[in-house]
C-alpha cells in the first residue's frame, strides 16, 4: 500500500467530508425527539416487565417456604 504524505491525506479527508450529506436542524430535532420517545417507551416497558417478573419470582419463593 502506497504511503500518502500528510498534506495529501488532509486534502483527501476534506474531499470525503464535502461528499457527506449533513442533516438539517429540523431533521436533527425530529430525530432527537423520536429517540427520546422510544427510550421513554422502552424504559416504561422494561420497568413494567421487571415488576411483573419480580412479583412472580417473589410469589414462587414465598410459596416454597
């Protein structure tokens, strides 16, 4: 593999960065809100599942005494 000098490397990085399609502010805000909503829903789901499973295990352990 041929070695590239630092100046050429920086030029190549700038060329590749120019090809990137950056999201707009609106897209970033909407995506952030969607992530927050999904995290909230997932945390509520896992909290409820944990409470149910914890209750079942508690019942099973108490019943075995």
